[in-house]
C-alpha cells in the first residue's frame, strides 16, 4: 500500500473498556479523525464544501479486520492509502499499527454526495488526481 497520509493518536481511558482493551469502535473513530485531518491538511477546498454542506463524503461500505488489541496510553499510527476510485467514490485502506505491529485494518468506500440533491455526484477530477499523486516519504 502506498501511504498517502500518516497520523498518530494516543489511546486514553475513554477509548478502553474495563479489561484495558481499546474499544473496537475507537478504531473507527480514530480512522475517521485521520481522514478528517488528511482533508484539513491537503484539501481545504473540500473542507469548505463540507462546512457549507454543498458536497460531502459518506461511508458506503466498511470492512474491518481486528488483528491485535491495543491498550491504555498506546501510541497508534494510522497509515492511509488510496485503494481505488470510481467516478463518484474513493476507496481507502487504513492500517493502524502500534510499535510496527498491525492492530487493525480498515477498508472504507466513500461516496461523493451533492448536498442539494443528496445523490452521488461525480468527484472533481482534480481531487482524484491529487489523491493519486500523494505519498508520505
């Protein structure tokens, strides 16, 4: 997977259950936060569209593979990669690791929605080309 964005998050008490394991839903929240950070950092025009509700991404499909647990105060790294795209959607893979050990893998398909019609819309070509040209080095 070609990594297009990296983010880091620490696991806090509210992310864990009584066993000390990170809640499975916390991985989804952290992955969403990493995608939001990526948009804020590299796609300010998309952020403006989201704020105006003129266009936005919605999750169409989500596949999660839980591999290892993580615990309170673990520092997790989320690597995001572009898997593929269609005219109206992008598919990303997000790999969550702790000290180079895979914790969770998430495949997510995001559909671009027109806020006026609430229907899928063609993704602007410049957004797709920028996703394809990104790479963390």
